[in-house]
């Protein structure tokens, strides 16, 4: 009996110690790892903005880096209001689904039902087409030409009689779809889109630092600026863009994940685009196997990313007013949260060469080789987009010969890369060197292609040469 008691006490003590050891086990120090990445990235001039990371409903990291505008006098804070670009399109899509659940809207009714004064094509387009960018409606934006008001947008849509493609048979990401969603909400509810969202989403979620179409001077509002510290032009576009701080954005995501606004079924209907699964829909791209929602937003130099990892209950949000490394940083942070290997972004080759390239492209190429020899591990020489971005900036500035030299450098550095070959082809085409353009577009195809762009441009060149 005595031995039995001793054995029992021994086993009991082992069990208690094991439980205590289990309790004292700590999760990895995600916060310190993320902070190290962000601080280094900021120091390298690769990020200016706000970041928030949550796990299992708890914010584990939140910090601001940099300034609210090009004067660099006012630091960003968690209360800074930013333009999240396309991520703001989620609000009209969810408002649509709220009306569906209330029995006020059928996704498969033709939009002609709402008497919007549109051409006959509205009889073939449905709201389901609109929320999935599968409508084929006329383009609102053509190159650098965009409507500066709702009135201008109406004129474009009402004067164009033809569709780009049969509804449901194609995909085109265009803000005309967003514009019509907002107008349908107004027709059904008798309220402005802004008032409907404020009453049914912003106030119930206590999003206290959100405002539509924020004007300069609005409290906590930021402005975007470029690498030369030049402020971006103020937005003149269709109405209905919600500006918000990063905390309100997290409240929005958390509400979607916990079905506080719409059902899980409606949420999944927005996540999964039945017409173009690989393209995504109103809530960005959804990777079903990983249960990952990824949505990016860009507006001038504002840039943002939302990574909503529902499988691991992790949310990553980054918002910048300086068009930085937001996309790659978002994925790096998610890798940290998943215990995966990661690498801090290196210094930008593009940024290092940019000013010199604008003045003397030959000298800039010499600097490129010098840096590669002396500081290869410090700079992102392995990333072809660095030279590609530089070449396109020159092309946009009308420095065609200089852009050709940079794209030629890129093809030497990345001899089997389809994208840089395609870019060189475009530069030659711009310079009306048609034979060289054909040569490089064909090389791009042989290297794997650029989603049909090279083939399309080859057809255009043949038409030019046949004239």
C-alpha cells in the first residue's frame, strides 16, 4: 500500500510539472521579429506607412513608420486616415449582399430593372456580373483619361451602346462596375451610397475614424507623395471612396470573419468569382486551399494590402502613402506568423539608380555594375522588376533611348525572363523600331509568354507594317 501511494505521488508530481511546463511555453516572439523587419525596411527607405497584425482576434503588433505628407513634419500615427484604394470597393459589394439578404435585390435580375437610363445592354447585365467584373460594360477609364465626377461617368456609360464582351463570358477590372453597384444601392434604398454605408456598416461597427472622399485638411488625413517628396495630385474621380485608419480597417475585416454584417454564405459568394476564379472578385483574390483572402489597393502613391488568413486566424494590414514594398512586406509578415523562413527586403536598385539615370543613363549603368561588384548582398539585384520599373519610368517621361538602354541591361542580367523581354519589345515599338520589337516580343513568348500581351502586340505591329 505504501509503495502504491509513493508511485501515485510520483506520477502525480510528474503530471503537475508537465502541465506547468505546458503553461509556461511561450509562442514565438512574433512582435519582435516583425518589428525588426519593419524597422530595417523603413531605414532602407522601403516603407512609409502603418502596419497592423492580429492573431485569433488580438492585435499583436501595430506601429507607424514615417510621415503624413511630403513635408515630413508630422509623423504618422495609428489614427492617420489613408486611402486604401481598391480595398474600399469591398464596402459597396457587402452593401449589395446586405440588400440581397433583406430580400430587396436579386443578383440575377437585369440592371435595367433599376431605370438607370442606360443603353439596351443593361437588359443583359446583372448585379452578379457587376460584383465579379464580368459585365463587359463600357470602360470608364481609358489610359490616363478618367471621369472626374459621377456626372462624367454617367455620360460615358449612357452614350456607349456596345459591350466589351458578352456578360459572363469575360473579365475586366474596371471602376464602371463599382460605380453602377453604388447607384443600384441608391435606387433601391432611396439613400445616398455614403449614407447607407454609414448607417448600416460604419456606425454599427463603431468605425469612428472613417470618412468618405476625405478632403485636404480633414482631421488625421494623409497625403501621398513620391520619392522626390512631391505631393500627389488630389483625387478627382467618382464618389464613394472610404478613407479610414488601420484600426477601422481591422474592425471591418473582423466583422466579415465573424458574420456581423452578412452571412458566411454571402461572404463566400463575394470571395469566389464564378466567372474568373483566378482573377478574384469584389473582395480581392481568394486562395481556397489556403483559405486566404488577399486584397491590394493602389491610388496614386497610396498603396495597401490586406491578407486575411482564415485558416490560421491571422490578419495582416499594411497601408502606405508612399508606394513602397507593401505587397512583399505583407507576405513576409504572414510568413513570420506561420513560422516560415523569411528575408528582409534589400535596398532598392531602382531607388539607388533613379536620379542618376534621369541625368546620365550611361553613368547610371556604370554605377549599377559598381554596386553589384561592391555591395551585391545589400541590394535587390536578383529582382528583375527593379530595372523594369526604372525603364518604364524613363519611357513615361519620354526618354525612349534611355529606357531602351535600361531594358537592354535588364535582358542581359535576366536573359530568360519573359517580362523584361516584353518590356524591351515595348520600348522598341515606342521608338518605331518594329523589327527589333518583333524580335523581342517573340523572345518573350519563347521564354514563357506574358499572358498574351506579346502576341497582341505582334498583331498590332503587323497591322502597322501592312499599311
